[in-house]
C-alpha cells in the first residue's frame, strides 16, 4: 500500500486502492517508494514522447512532454518551486522569506523561477541525442524523487514548526533512504549501464548543494523547498544527459 499512497500524494492521477487525503503521521513511510513512482511517471512520459513523435515535430513534442509532467504531478513540485522563488527574492530575513513562501499569491520571482526551469527542461530535451532520449525521460522523474528523499535525510532541520513536509522529514530514516537509493542505482544501471552512475551522482550533488543553500537562507528545508529540489534535480538530469555521454559507456 505504500506505493499507492506515494502515488496518490505525488501525482494527480487516481488509482484503485488509493484514498483521498493524507495522514501526516504515516506519510513518511512512503519515502522508499518515491523513486518507483518516478519510474512509472517516466515510463509514461517515454510512451507519450514516442506517440507524439509520430504526429508532431520535435519542438512541439518537447513542449508537450514538459507540460505533461506538470499536469501529471498536479503542479505539486512546480508550486513548491514558485513559492521558494518568491521567498528567496522577496525578503532579507528568514522570517520575511518564510512569510512570502506562505503567501498563496504568486509573485514575480516565483514566475521567473518557473519560467527558467521550464526553459531548461525544454532546451535540454531539444539537445538530447536520440540514442539517450527514452532512457533519460524514464530516469528524469525517478532521480528527481530520489534526490528529494536524499535531501530530507541529509538535512533533518525543518524551517517551520508545522507542515506536511515536517512529517516526511521526521520519517526520512536511513533504511528508507537506502531502499530508495538502491532502487535508483538499479534503474540507472538498467537504463544507462555503469556510466549512468556518474549522472546519478551529479543529480545527488545538485540536490545536496541546493539543500545546503536553502537551509542557510531559511534555517532549514520545507515542503516548498522539497518541490524546488525535485524540479531542479529533474532539470539537472536532462542537462547532465547531454554533458555526460553515458550512452556511449554501455
């Protein structure tokens, strides 16, 4: 049932055996399944990419794939990215930044952050070699959700006194992180071979670096920053798939 609960939280697609609503006390138990949910999302993206490619030119396909990822996740992570962008750009103190992130209204910095991440994803899809395209689309959401589990475990401090993100943080145990990591390593090896581990390491370092930066400014991480880490890690997966020719190391 852990996978189904994770699916219900991370996506906007209903499945049998899933229940509406969340129970903070038990949500942390789903962390080990985050990469598996990402893998299923990635398989769907790869299938969509193939089908759209039969009808539309590459530029349209790339745009629709980026939009599809936002729609499938219910803009959960994008919303966190935008709130984080507003917080970082709207105040000088920790309290001011956190207050801006709580505001349900989207500010200029949040819009800028969203536009930047969408442009990076779109441009990276344009530059992906065809030989690595399908594997990268599958791996992108997988590594994105693994990266946030890694950040939750590595940075236990939470920026707020309450919030759903705190439940995840408090239950980000070593065994759950290790299960998520082993699954990601297996998926990476299956898709890219041994060279893919360099890509995974690059995404992990990106998540750790971003988490360190956010903790320094906010005093800890939060649900919004977790969403930002997912978005940044997905974008970095696409960028590194271009920079690191892992497909030639198989």
